[in-house]
């Protein structure tokens, strides 16, 4: 997970104020640049360790056994003027490793060194380091992209029908949707996907990460086992989130499992239809008999 860090200005540049009676004035004792930088580096270390502690305490052992935490600072790219969020520290620890730490007795910067963290040598200058966990796409065999938004056969009212798409075309349409929503996305090659139809990467430093996607053209309820299977794929691929997109709907047990898991998102036919209209300007029908979302 990631958290945003304050910039170096959070460290006061004055250590104390003194009143000089002889001159009847108040003078400020300035903190040295070296001390400001040292205090800021220690603050960065404390905040990241505190974040890891909070995650372990908020989630039971069966849900979270390892935390990868990164600290980012908000700034603007000097070359482009665009918003930027360089990573200043990135660290990983298992629950067992973290439980051995005595947080109120240790030195935060030494602790990060002990945990083999990646730490910016000059965090006050926003000098970035590479996060420990970055989406590894080398295990996925990507299919060449293509435009599937015009591939569906039209219904009697002229709208494209999602269930008339081939499985491959439907996967490409879902990929296009994720791209239109601001992510980088790819479809995987058939028979080599390992339970993954598409891969999307959200590059937001706080809520982003790797997302594995399954796309199912169903005409009836998606079985809960399909949702449980996706959860296994998410764990196996160390993804941040799994998304199951369908033309139909999910039953109560599937929704209950997704809520308990916390890393699975379900997109039913009605929501998919809305998202395609909002992000791709596509007015479609799911093609599922009796579905209320197909009303004109």
C-alpha cells in the first residue's frame, strides 16, 4: 500500500524564540539545514512504519501476512509541470518480521535499513527510489490490441448486443473500457491467461496497482465459485485487485464473498452498460433475456 507524505516544510525552521530585554525584541534561533534534513528523514521513516503497523492491526492474520508500504510526496515535474508523486521510501515485511520490532524503542531510520528498505538518499529534495512492488507483466502473454467497440451484431433497435460478441471481442471491449477509465490495459492470449482475461494497471500511487480482470458473457447468474476462483488468482499473481465483469449478474453468495474478501470488484450487466455509455459513448444492450438494463 502507499501513503502520501508531507514535504520538508513540515519541519519547523526555528528551534525557539527568545526575548532580548536589552534590545526589547524577540529573536528566533534558526534550525540548521542539516538538522531539518535529519528530522525529515526520520519523520518519513516513522510514518511508513506507522502505516505498516496500522495495516497489520486492522487486518487479521488470515487476510494479511505481508505488507509492502511505500511513501510518496506530491510535487510537480520540473520538466513538464504535471503533478508527480515520487516514491521516497519503500519497504516490505511479513507479520512475523514486524511483530519482532519494538516500535517505541527503535531508531526508525535504522529499522528501515534492517528491513532492507529502499530509501531516498535525499528525501528532502524529493529524490525518488523505485518501489519494491511494481506490477510484473512478464508472466502474461499479451494479445495484440484491437477495436472491439463496433464488432457486436445489432439488436432490432440498432444497439450492439454484448452477448453476440465473441469471447475475444468481449475481452477487448473490456480492455478498451479500462483504458478509457484512465488505466493502462492489455488482453491476454487465449489458453495462456492462467485465469486472467485482461490486465490493467492503475498508476495512482495511493489507490493504484495491478488489477487482474475476468470477462464473462453469461446469460444467467455467475456462480459464486467463479468469484472464489478469481480471489485465488489475485493471491497467486500478487495483484492489488481482481475485477469480474459480466453481461449478467451475481447472486447473494457471490456478493457476500466479494465483500468479505475486500479485493474483488464485481461489475454486473447493468453497471457495465452504464460504464460503456459514460466512458466509450456506447449505447449497448447486454442481450440477457429479461434483464431490466436492456429497457429502452
